[in-house]
C-alpha cells in the first residue's frame, strides 16, 4: 500500500511541469493577440491620442512621442504628414541658408536643425549694444531679411534670449534673466511690426546664462553664448504650448 502511494506521488510530481507549460502557452497566446491588435491601430487616431495626452499631462510633447516601428510591415506610425513636414523643413532651411549666403550674413546668422525644429541664431553683437535690449538698425535689417521666410512657414515661432555667465546688475536689468527676456521680447516685437505674423504663433522665452552653446571659459566663447534664437517649431512640439482660452459667446434666444 505504501509503495503504491509513493509511486502515485512520484508520478504526479513529474507531471507538474505541464501546469507551467500550459501557463506559458496561455501567455504567448495573449502576447500574440496584443501584437495583432496593435498592428491594426489607426495611425492618425494614435497620433491624436498621443497629442491629447501630452497636453493633458503637461509632458512637453514627450508622451508616446516616438512610438517606434510597428510590429507589422506597412503599419508604421510615421505618417505622410510627418514626411511632408520633414521635406518642408528641409526646404525652409535651404531657403534660409541661400538667403544668408546671398546677403553675406553668414557671420551674423547661423542656421541649424534640431529635433524640435529649425534654429536661427543671431549673435548679440549684431543685435544689441552691450548690456542693452534696444535693437540696432543693423539688427532690424537682419530680422527683416528672414521675416518673410518665417511668415511663410506658418509654424509656431519661439524667440529665445541667451546671455553668458558674466553677472549683470543694473537698474533696468537686475540679472541676466531680465536682460535675456527683454532681448527676446524686442525681437518678437520687431517680427510683429514688420512680418505681419499672427501673435498667437509667437512666444518669447528667457534662458539667461543657463543654456550655453559652449563653455563660458573664454571671451570668444562667451560671445557665442550671447545670442537670440528664433526656433521654427515642428508641429509635434506645439502640443507643449498652452492652448488659448476660447470664449464662447452667449446664445441668443
């Protein structure tokens, strides 16, 4: 009797692996069902959901911003709109670079492409007197040269003020924050005056000394860091900007 009981217990112990195997098969089945479901996602609806979540959570365009390739060929989330925007931005950059070369402005204006968009950098010495936020006549001319391209892009524009790390303390500018803010606003006002760009496409940002392009270890490097950047934002980063409050007029009965 005892031998038979031990034999049955030994036999059942050897069959326990079937439970683990069955669990693994079940998990694999669920995994492939999820993969199949994801492969049939509508790309436009997914992008719309991602943008809505980014705005709602204040993630600065980070929520599901880069979902990666699809599991199924041909179901990639790289939409035709993104491809069109990429080509359009390449065209804008080429137009800006051609304009800068034609007008001999290469020493004053630098154009680069970043993930967030096209960055047009104006060096301080061609825009403002030292320690001032008043645009020079040369500065107005430079801004007026690129303004038509900015207007035709139709994209949101972010004007960013930057300084070096040398402290400033005047009655008008207690710190580099105020100076960089005033300079960014001066450029914004010039764009409003000459380019007829819609105000809701513009914003001014002050970074002070805290976004240097290079180390502030030499006079030449500090000069490179004193600048105003105009950023032509890609559409995906517009979600990080607050939406205007929409006033709904009262209904008339």
